[in-house]
C-alpha cells in the first residue's frame, strides 16, 4: 500500500515510523476485531500512539520484554536472507551450511538494510528514547508486566503462564483458524 511504502522508507533509514502513519495503519487493522483477543507486537511505541489506541480499544495487559540492547543488536545483525525465496538464516541459531550462501540455490545471501549494525543501533536508540515513556504510561495504569532475560526459551514459559491467566481457554484448532 502507499502508506506501507512510506513506512518502509523510514525503516530503511533506521528511523521509527511517525506516529500518524503508524497509528493509521494499526488502528485500521484493529477495526472489526473488537470481539476477539489480539496481541500487538511493537505498537504502541510512543505515548501519542498509546493514547490513540486507548481511545479506540480497551487494553487489558501490556507486556514488556526487557532484553539488553546488545543481545538484540547481535541477533538482528546475525540475520541474513535469500531474497528470491525469503529464506532467513541466523548466524547464531540457523546458519547456512556455507557462510553467505543459500543452502538450496547456492546464491549469495544479503543482509536487509534494517538489519545492518548502524541501522539497528539507530533504531534501538530511537526505541529507547520513545518507548520508556510508554512503559511508564502503562505502568501508571497498572497494565504493565515485564519479563527480563536474553534467551527466548527461558523467557517464553513465564510469558505463556502469564498469558494463560489473561486469555480464555482456546483450543489449538480455534487459535489457528483465520479470522
């Protein structure tokens, strides 16, 4: 979409998408989902976005994944892709058999612009400056739950257990059904 292309231009420069563009995209997607449970990842990132979201929807819980920036930077900059197929490799978790080469085609892998170290550093700095006030906004409302760590397999069981207390019992079949 036109707004998606505009959003991508900000991401490629290592900048966060402006509030008005991001809010328009997300709130548009949320219309019609009032009767469902949903989870947002990476939104809201500013207090203005949080306030706009609160005007449209009732937020029950906000989860903060407190992961050191160095861990995030290391993981993102270790990500490489095969553009033609969309296959993703991570030098730490799922490396290619030959460094820099797609396992299936033998073609070179590339690093997305938003995964390059300088871009990741800019994005993390912007995230830190803009998101801390959002965490305080939701903490003041009594909605924030933080989980700290550096490894998904150690953090996820705690998040899952917490979410089980918040969400109605839904079968795997129902959870996988498109809405």
